[in-house]
C-alpha cells in the first residue's frame, strides 16, 4: 500500500492466474493449456517472421489476421476485432460495451476474471445462480440489466449451453449486449458466431490459447456486427494501437490455415476426456458433463483440497477452487493419453488409501 496509489487501486482484488510451478517431472493439469504442440505450420511461420523486420512496428490493424478470421467465420473484416489474448479483448469489451447504468449479469459460478474487470472499470454487476446441476438457465437472465456475459462452455463447470437457448436469450434481451465467451467452444460445442448477422446485440469472444495451442503467443478475438466492433476499436486505439506483434500475427494466421491439425488435436482431447470421465466415475467421482478441455469432478467421500494436495505430492497439479458451492470439486485439464493414465493411476492409489 502506498500514498502514491490512485484511489481505485486500494479497492481492487486482482485475478489470480493458474499456478505455473517449476517442478521436476511435473504433470501440469491446472490451467487448461493444450497437451499438444502448435501446428508445424505455426512454428514455420514464426521462424520466417523472426527477422530484422522485428525492428519495425507491426500492422496496428492486423489486417491479414482479420481477413483470415473473417473468411473462417464467413464474416466481413469490420466484424472482427483482435487483441493480445482474449483477456485483453474482454477488458475492452467490459469498458466499451458493458459499462452502463444498470447492472451487468453473469453466472454466480463462472470465469473469475469477470468481477475483477467490474472492479477495475467500476461496473455494477449481479450474479445469477446456476441450476442445481450447474447449468445456466436463460430464463433467469430475462431481467433488467445493462448487459450479459457468460462463458460457453461455462468455466469452471464445463457445461454447455445449446445454441437455441442462446438465441432465446438474444431475442429476450434485444436492447443489451450479450457476450458469449467461447474459450472452450472447439471441444464439443457449436459457436454462436453463426448468429452474428441476425442479432445486432451479440458479441462472440474466442482465443487461440486452448484449441489452437498458442497460450504462449497471446491472441484473442471478438466477432460481432460492425457497430459493436467499432466500439472495441475506439477503446483499443485509446489504449494500445499495436496489441499484436510481428510474430503473433503470422502465427495466428497459420493456426487457422492448418484445419486438419486443429481438428485432429480437438478430437484427441475429446477422446481422452471421455476416457478420463469414465475412469473417474469408476473411482466413485461425480463428473459434470463437459464440452471443454477439462472436467469438473467431485468425490462423495474424499475432500477435494486434500485430493489436490496428494496429487501435488506426486508432482501432478490440478485446480481446486476455494469457493462456496464448488469447493468439493477439482478442475482437471485434459492431457495426452499417457498423462491421463498417470493421473488415473495416482488417483486410484489415493482413493484406495482413504
């Protein structure tokens, strides 16, 4: 604490990212990173871009990437916004589209960065409870508000909201922006991007950190009608005109050009997720239906925090949230089949020990 801080700094409760420990032989299943490397075409693109041109500023509008994303999603370039990871994109969304006189709505159990942004931008918000089975109920969002945001699939539960339910929500709240945060959509869901041209209040946010295996590059983007994207561009150009660098832009383009590799990695994650779910259930765990690259699991007779610690003792890191209603769950990132086997063998020993 310092006398030199701006007043708002005293009231902030910063987001705590997933742990990045340096442990020998670590099996890291706590931050939902891809277990597979980026496409070889991505690495080739980065190598080619790693030249003396790094002394020059990148394209401030990342036009090549915007065109690639527009083509991929059957949109126009003025319907695409790009940023330094989806967290930066979301920061601009909160400031540019979600700060109004009425409260912002988001799920009671969801991505924990949302209330952090609200604190930073002084946005009033209201948390909407999930169902007893941890599902988002769209009828509960049909109330007076200044905007709506939720991940789909939701995090950390992994539960998916069907596209027709999203459309019901868009129709019921035509006068506020509805932001669908699709960080995990490629692992079993259908993107709401197909609805953009029909709903002027829809904004879809995605990232290359998960399914495109580029968490270390930091590229995110938003899709929406041009009037929404213009608001984000105005905020971005009042904050940082060069968010994506000369390595990130060609890397992201290459990631979308290698569709076969992308689909292969997604299918491998889905297959391993199904295997892990089956094994966990055989060990007595309750596992929520997941459309993400992680599972959310609890054991009726084992304390989740103790399970996480026992796994840590075996150099396996998973995520435990000390939060009401979910403190008996573990969020486990999907690894490779080999990593999955190591995790399951450790859990079998731990559960058998009591």
